[in-house]
């Protein structure tokens, strides 16, 4: 959606400038006549979009068509009802390339039409002074800090006490000529040099002089002839996609005009969380928190982001995120606008203070948060007002300063900053649109961090979601009922959720068949269970390819595996479809890429070529189909001859090695099939299963790193935030390889692509991911086997249930559920 928005925006700009250039070429008398004709019209179609009534009058007030386009730009949306991010109210609005018109019938004319404060929206929060030092918080803030009244004021220079900023020269001339305070508002900065970001190339920038005002940005373009050497920024184009999403348009909004014969649902769960605090990352805790806590944004069943307690999902394309500053001080800031009136389950209003508190809580060493890597990319979190929170990523200067001052043992933790520092580029994250978290400061702030896990709130958390915990009997069940202070959407039709903790899969299967539970969450089954009367009882065996995938990795320290022919022979000798059919009973799917098909950048994704046609044309994924005869020929041509026992050998060295897995009944069945397939082409893969406790893949002396296991069967999880770190080259300081890579494999092209993937945004990320996938599959470093299924059991009477790819729990839209 973001790429589409950007494409439309820039196309609109080109159309607008084309019309403007045509008008500039017309005789003045012709333009004047055109303007007179326009003035008497009540409705016009401009740029294919209708402008009417008071909006047309305001657009025409510049006096000529040329100046109207010059100051306001062309319309880019029709007139429509929109929620104002300033006050949360609904107004009639229309977006133009350089302005947003708002209808305020409560005001007497001419103030019944106001221009939106797009300039303020772009720079709010800048100009902050550190109260402890009296200095600006960041070099970028200098131009936004108010100045004392200067001397020499007059017609050529003004100072505005309202914002304590000056206005002079060509910018003052423009301000006076084209509308002054009503059109542009007060100045918010002094003139300064700002970077212009090239489309799709966020770090290829040029600089020019700008000055921000409440309603726009003035830009000085000396390369253009006067009087057009001053232009207004295309803030309408930059921000019209940052639209508040009303609650009833959210994908979790309860359906209207329906009733449910039952308002309680009972769900069987295998796993029980130890607690429900922010630091509990178990699947069970995450699943239950979806019912209790609404974050700023959420994910749906297809891994798409949508807003929750925030009005929108911030992106660079819609203006919710933007780069500010220049050179080594350039950084990314991500802004959320909070919905007003959202309350915690104890009745206290949610504010931006809760987001700032969450950041500080997670970053506190005493919080014992397992993974704070995304927050470590931030310099700070700011909240300029009650309903605005801004996440400021580090500039390369700030990252360099941090690395230079950290103790030696912490430099490894923050080593991810090194590429940004080396290239003098701002620190970024592909997950920037969902960086925000919220926790109740008024409740958690009163508890010592080290004691939060033992406090009552750990078992009955305070959230802004639709449910709250009312009873939790350890080892038996947890009961959730409606949060009476929930205000995001209308109340769910299901008023009570009972989670039953059942450790036996046979027992829970019987319970769902007999109606004692209505759903069995996706913890129990790796493969679809036997029917045993489920379908006749109205139970659906729901299945969908999961984000977890099974693969085989080669240990490159083993001589034969350094031969590509051997690796390819192993790949095409394995009947992967048979694994899907026999082990997974037709669920799941065969994989051809080292990324599950559900991930947007996977070359296995059926929509990839449609979404990214240019990249798909450049990067072709090699496909290795099941072909045992070709496998034999590859081995034969490479000098591997079959011996008396059928096992191939070369130079007295038999093609026999250990094939190790962690003990798992499903993986063991898969191992049996793989061993048989390899045996059929003359390869002796000796199966071995290890208890999880004895196969610590990431320990310094693990059996994988030590080369005991040559072919390793394991699973990985691939999501939109994953990368290719498990196949990176060994770093100089650790010849064993990265923590995740024990294959002793190295391809610098994969390393470079992974760095590009993690250090950039936009289409370059997709290209880098595609390149890494092609490189890995050309090198045959891994054998993708099966994308495992996510399996749940659910009564057919439950409406709006949606199984996910397991990245998110199916609880994500529980407030839409009801029974037929």
C-alpha cells in the first residue's frame, strides 16, 4: 500500500507542474479571463477531481489559475469526511498538493474554511531544549528554537512573538503576497538547509534552504527564475496518506446488527504462561495478551499492519515517518497520534506518557527483557503533547558516539550499529512502523522493576484491550471477561473466554468433539489429527502453511559437502512432496526458497512477481525438482562410484555421514524418508536423534559446530522481520561463525545483501532479500523441505474465525467472533 501511495503522489505532482508550466506560458490577459470564468463557477473538475462550494472559492482566491496552482497545488483527493489528527473530530476535508482544506461551519466566514497545519505536523517536537543543560537536544533542533527579538525589524524583516521566529527576504515577500497568516500561519523555524530525499533512494540527497510554517514549508530554489524561485513544499502529497482510520473500519471491529446465541467461548490450550508481563515472550503469553492488550498497531492473519490505539500506521510513504537533519546528524523519526479517550482497564486514560514509560521500562537493565534490539536503535522517545509520541532513531553521529563510549563487553551488543557508522548513514529498522509499545505508567511505575513479575499485575495485567483476567487457576483454566472501560470499538459479542489448560492432545480432541471446548489452539498438532468423529461433530480441522519451516543444512567442514554436485544430488534425491503427503498428511507445502512463502519478500511468495515485477525479472530462483536419476548421474560424473554395498565412494572415502536431528516424532518420520531417498542414490545418511538438552546448537562446544553432525535437520521461523543471519560468514573475531551459523559457510554476497536488507528501506530491501535467496539456493547451502502447517480445531458454529500462518495467533480478531 505504501509503494502505491508514493507512486500516485509523484504522478500527481508531475501532472500539476505540467499544468502550471502551461499556465505560465499563457498571456496574462488570457489567464485573467480564465480566472474570472472560474470565479463564477460553484463546481469545477480540476485534475480529474471535483472541487466545489467554499473549497473552490478558497482555491480561487489567489486571483489567477496560475497562482492558485502555484500556492495550493492541484487536488489529489475528493472532498471527504475525515477525522482530524489535531482534535479527533470529523470534518469535511479535501487534500491538495500543497494544502489541506477543512470545513468548519461552526466558524463565521471566511474562517469557515481553514487550512490544515501540515507544516506543524511535519516538524512537531523539534526545537526541544534539554532542561538539565539548557542546550538543544539534537543539532537538528537549532532552527526550531525561538530567538529573541532582533534589531533591524521593518518591511524587510519581521519577528513573531507568538512563535519567536523571524521572517525576511524572499520568504517574507512570498508570505505577504500569497495569503500571509491565514494561508501559511506563523513561522515555526528559522531558515536552514534541509535534505531533499530522492524517491526510492533515501540516502541520495541534495540540500536547499527551507523555512517551516504552521501550514507549509517554504523552499528556496535559486536555479529557477523569479518569482518562482520560492516554492511551497508538497506537504499535501507527503501527508495525505496519513489518514486516521475510524474504529469501525478496523479489521478487528465487531460486526454490526448481529446476535449470538452464546456469549462464551471455551478454548483448549496446551501451554500455560508463567505470567502475562511485558517480558514474557512465550507463545502462550503472547496469545493471551492479544485479548488483553491493544498496542499502537497490530497484525492481521496475513501479517499486514493496522492501527489500534494509534490513528494510523506510520510510514515514510504516508508522512508518519520522515528523515530530518543533514549529513551525520540525519535521523529517522516515527510519529504516532493516539486516539483520544482510550482507557486502561482500570479506567485511567491512555496518554503518550505511557509510550515513553514503556521505552524506559524495556531499556532498564533490571526489566530483564529478553530482546530489546529494536529499542536499542533508538536515541530517545519524545511526547510533545498528550496524544503524540515520537520515536527518534539514532543518527550516525549518535551511533558513533555510543560505540566509542561503551564498555568493551557492550560493544558486541551494539555491533549492529557498525555498518551505519561506517557508511555515515542514519540508523533504521524495517520494523519502524511498529516500534511503539505502551504500558500503564500509573500502575507499573509504582512497582520496583525487579518485582513486577511477582506482583498481582503479572497475573491480571492492566490493558486497553477488550478483555481482562478475572480468574486464573494454575494448571486448570483462565477466565477472561469484558473490560468495561474498553472504548476502541464496540464491545465484542463474546463476553467471556475460558482458556482450559489441557496437556493431553487426545483429551482435548475428545473435549472439542463432545462440545466441552469450542476451539483447540495451535499448540497441539504438528500434523493434522485423525478425524475420530470430529467432522461429524461439526468440528473443522483448520490448516494453513505456517511461518515455521523444516530444512537440512550442510556442514561445509565435511569434505564431500564442499562439492556442489554432492549437495545438489542430495537436494534432488529427496522426494519433498512425499514428506508433505505422508508426514504432514497433505498439510503444509514444499518450499523452494529459504524464506516461507507468506513473507512478502520471499521468492516463493505467489504474489512476488506481481508486486515486484522488475525485481522478479532480475532475480530468478533456481528450482531443484525431485529427480533421483539425475542425482545418480551428478554423483557418477563427480567420481562417486557405487561400491558393493551400493554406497558411493571416491578415493577410498565413502559417502557416509551422520544426519542428526533433535528428538521429535514428526521430524523422525521425515528423517526416515530422507534416509531412504538418499540410500536409493548411493548416499549413506546415518540417522541420529539427540535430546534437546544435549544438542545445544548455539553453544561453543555443541555437536553441530564440532562437526559430529554433518547434515543437520532443523526448523526456522521466517517472518517479515527475519533476515539471513544464520548463513553469514564467520567474523574475524570468531572463526567458528556467527552465533546462528554453524555451517562454516561463507558467501560475502549474502553478507552484503543481508546488510542492505537490514540497513535500508523501500525497494532496495526487496532486491537485497531476493539476491540473498538466489545466492543461497545457487550455493545449495540449505535444502528447504516443508513449510509446516499451523493447525487448529474449531467448531463450525463460530463465525469470523481466521487461522493465521502462526506469526500471529488466531486470537487477533477475537472481538469479531460470534456463534451462529
